[in-house]
């Protein structure tokens, strides 16, 4: 893996050091996990915004609800029982 340089504030660097010490993980692992958690957070924020926008459009919301109804029917089709 190539080495990269990232500039951190002193406060962030100290927090990273403390997290690595208390978790017993390397700073790289702590950063990897933090970035992955932030990626997931951003994904969920964007998904919530898109869902809210969908609900604001009556026509598209009606289509969404109708499609859910079709999918709900597949749950009750008896397959797998």
C-alpha cells in the first residue's frame, strides 16, 4: 500500500493516538474504521434526503407505494412454507 501524507490538527492527532491506545489498534486501523463509519453515515443521510424528496412528489410517492404493494404480495405467495 502506498504511503500518503495527511495533515491533521493537533487535537485530531491527539484523539487518534488516544483511540489507538485505548482500543489496542493501530492508528491506521482506527482511521480506516472512522472513515468507513463516516462513509456509511453520509450514505444514510443522502438516502434519507432522497426518500424525503420522493415523499414530496405525490405522483412518484404513489408509484412507490403501488410497487411496494406488488412486492408485499410476493411475501404472501406461500413459497418456502
